[in-house]
């Protein structure tokens, strides 16, 4: 093999594979479950472990940033090159709860390697995908002969992502000057599958609300009063029925204003993915697809806004009958948003629409949860193309593009820092995030190492 930068990266990665995996296993043994107060000390221990390991890697600045909840870790490695672009990597070091009785084959916090996979809570989500950056930056230096990265490299690894990131935006705003970057790399995502390396280009935003309708002051007899007073459950059913039109579109006036439409190029790229609808339906435990007419299943879950009923109730729910007009009814709604939609504006539209459909004699209360903004990086953005080139060099194949139907804190970084967000992950659906026997494919994990080793030079060229 010729002594090219790519071959040096691959050789360096393989030479340090064993020590890298030993270190990752050590980190996975720390049960940093942010959702369980009894693990508060473990989450703090995880932050300390990572801070020390980043310093050992070579980062001259490593700090633990406190929040009202769990601590985050910040690290910084300036480039020796004047004018080098600044890149911020985001991830999280907290993990989901896990116990052997949940169905794990082994102790979830005692990682094991079987058949080329490392099993353990956090192996993929997200410790493994954070940790590949440590070996990646060292491989980058080895291949280029540099003593500092080609970019001014920063890391922010939060400790509350699995608890909804309740303090993350405030943390980003407080340290906005320290976090300022020309691009953000989110390493908390994945690829299409083991044989199809992909780069995610965006995530949907999220707005949620709870609508309560109140009628009589208490449940009343439907024989004595039915048909003569308003029924809040009936009013709620009519409200929910009016949420979509016959084409599957959200029927709230103004909801689609500003929505960034899919380009023909994006639709063609989505169509290249090896998507099997029957398999997807089995994964969804469903019998048929549904949604907005004129769009494929992938387009619906990645690039179109939605409105969903997450919960609904009112009146008697027990066995048998109880002939009452209920005093109240409630529905929980969520709206997935896409680029071009502003969550605050959507909340106002939802409120106006709901209030306009409440009949006389029925009181209402509408409560919104904190919203998440959508984020999207255009396909032709130089930074996105740099990520695709770096990944292509590691995997030795053409990289395809996806989006993510869910939501996350990445949009907060885009909003606060005003920088494009890029997604770099090597996890695959079979890794079992949040479930028993979570694992990471070791070959793919090392491809993540190689990708980051190439990425800093690619981004340095693309962002100058």
C-alpha cells in the first residue's frame, strides 16, 4: 500500500484500535443516566472522565461547564494556521436507563465484544460516536504531520440530552462567544444501514400543545341534560376531526406558509436509498402507510410538516357504561416542523385555529411546551460536501443523503450560533438505541474515526 494520507490514517487507526476500544469500554462502565437522580454522581464522573481523556488526547483546553442539572464538557484545540475555520463538534455523554431485567443479554454497564460488535449502554448513543473524535484527530495529525488540527476544533458534550436537554439552550447562549464557529458537526445520528453510508442533512422541529375543553361543572346525566347543553368531548372530537383535510394536509390556515419545498434533486436522492416499504411497515408495527398526498413515505417523515394526536380522552373510561356528559376533555397534539417554519408563529396559528372552533358554553385552556426549531443544510453547502467527501474517503464509496424525522438540540446551536449544522454518525438502525442490547458495529466505529481524520482538512479547504 502506498504511503498516502488515507493509508496512513487507516494504518494508524488499526494500530491504535485495541487501546481505543479499551478506553471506550472504560467510559461505558460509568452509568451516566441523567434521568435518574441516583446516578447524578455518575453523570458528573462521566464528565470528569471525558475531560481528562480529551486532555490526554492533546486538547490544550478542557473544561467542565456546570448547569442547573448535569454538567457538560467543553474542549478546544486551536489551529496553528492563521485564519483557520472554526468547527464545533456536538454530542452527549449521558445515556438512557438500562437494567439486566429489561432484556439485556449481559450487564448493560459491563461492555462486551461479540462478533465484531461492542454491546453496552451508550456504545452507539452517544459515547461511541463522541469518542471516535479522539482517535480521529490523532490520526489526522499523524497523516498530515501537523502538530495542531487544520481547523480550530471545539467540542461541546452535554450531559442532559437523554432528559430532553432542559438547560442546553441557556448553556449555549451563556457561552455563545466561546462556542462561536463556522460550522457545527453533530455526532449523534446515524446512517441508513450497514451497507449504505449516508449523511443526514437536517432534522425537523417540534411544537407541542395540550388542549383542554370544559363544559358542565361536573359530569351530568345524559338523559336529563343530553342534547341541551354543550358536550366538551363532542367539541373535542370535532376539533380533532378538523385537523386534516381529505388530502392528508394539515388544515390549520397558514400552517404551510414558508415551508421549504423539496427540490427534484433531493427527491431523486431519497429515491436512490434502498427503501422497502413492507419492511418499514413491519418496523412501524403498522398495516398501511398514510399521510399527505403526493409524497413518498420517506418524504413525509423527513421533509414534510405534520400534525399528530398523541393522546386524547374525556369522560368515563371504565368497564361497562356510564351515561354522562363529561365535564371536560383533553387532547395532546404535536407538530413536526420543517425548514421555513417558525415554531412561535406555528403556535400562534394553532391557538387561533383551536380557539375559533370552541363552541359557546365551553371554556378552553391551551398549553404549549418549549418548541424546537427545524434545521436544514442545503445539499450544495461547501461544509456538507466536505463531510460527504471525508466519509467517502473512509468508506471508499459514494455517499447518499438522508434527513431525520425527529427533533433535537442541534437546532439550538444553529439558532444561537448562526452556523450551519452538519450531521456525522456511523450508527445503524440495528444498534438498538434506547433498547436492550444496544451495540455499535466496530468496523463502522473505526470508519467514523477515519472520517473525522479526513474531515478537518476537507473543512479547512471548504470553509476558507
